[in-house]
């Protein structure tokens, strides 16, 4: 144990400003990766990977196991190559977010006024309340930062203003567009009868959620694949549910639904002394003039 502490002390003695910069860059890269994977299924896998790495390092460094150490050193390159395969969907979404990083994306949530957002959310909540009362099944996906163009291309393009009457007509039973999802971008219904990905998390296989149908599985799958907000109206019970970030909130009424949507899409308030970047409010640096000093 004393040799271990001596090695740690020797490492700290060799640190200079270049080593500190090197460590800061590595820390920044890991921070960005963790932020991109936040609220995704990959976080659970990362915990398992970190635990496994720590356990293997402990077994190979502090216990003399030659055969086991040889096995780990031989299979470690293969495990490193398997990580991009395991995290392929999360890596793809993260690269898409970085590729779309620009003024139109970073500040999109601040472009619409709060009054306009309240009007849109009120129209959607009124439509969902009527659909719930009539027990007409519905699946509504609302775009946020992640683009839903690949799913819009699978449906029937509409590009119409969001109104309760339009949503009621789309989800009327046996109508040509009732089967599938409606995708809303801003205040426009971009497409109807869209095909959304089904959830692969297995959450709905547990009691009592296992009784849910394909709409709820598609809602969870869509929320796992992007940062959009998904509203589900159950055809059997008429209950309202919201899926976001791989989580499903059930048993909502129209008022709670409207308040939740307004809170999720409300423009981020930015004061004169702040800058809004990726939803974070960063205080502007104060520059003092010589006269003030």
C-alpha cells in the first residue's frame, strides 16, 4: 500500500501546466459525452461499463492473477471496438445535435412568444380533451430541438395550422389519416399518419403497463429516440399520457396537460446580463471601463 501512495505522489510531482491542460481537455470531452447521453438508456450501460472497468483494474493491479490479466489484455481491444456498436443510436443523435448546432437551433425556443405558445398548447389540449371524451385514439408528436424530418417523410405531408378541429378530423375513426402519428413543428401540423419507432426498453412489459398498446409503445420509442414531446390518447380508456425522455406520465387531464406543455415549451427567460446557450443561462462578463474604476 505504501508503494501505491508513493506512485500517486510521484505522479502529482510531475504535473505541470501542460499536463493540467491535457487533463482539462479529457475532462471536457467526457463531460460533453455525458451531457449528450443524459436521460437516455445509455446512462445505465455506462454505469455498468464503469463498474466493470474499476473491478477489472482492481483485480489486475492489486491481485497477482497472470492468466486473468492475460485474458483481459487480450479481450480489451475487442471490448473497446464493441462500445461504438452498443452506443450507436446515442452517438448518432449526439453527432446530429452537434451538426445542427447553429443560431436557428440554439435559440429556437426563444423565437416564439409565450402568448403564441399558450395559444398552440390550448388548441392541442382542447383537441385531446375532446378525443379523450369520445375515446378516439391519438398519437401527437411535438418537435423540440431534435429534427423529426425522417419521421415526417414517412407520413402524409399537410403543413397546416394547428387547430382542434383539424386534429379531431385526423384522428376520427376509420379516416384515412387516423392510423399513425401527427407531427407538429411550431404552430404547424407538418404531417399525419407517420410511422414512429417502437420502444425497446421493456418498460411496458411490466405490470400494469404491459396492457398498453402500440400507441404507447410508439410514444415511448419516439421519446427515447429524440427530445420531442409525445401525447397519447388511449382508445380503450380515453386517458391522456405524455412521454418525454423515455418516461411516460399517465392519468393527465386537459388542464394539467396544457400546463405541462406550456412549461416544456416556454421560452427561456434571458436577462440583459445573460446569454442563453443550449438552454443554459450564462452570465455575461462585466467589462469595467477606466472611468468606472
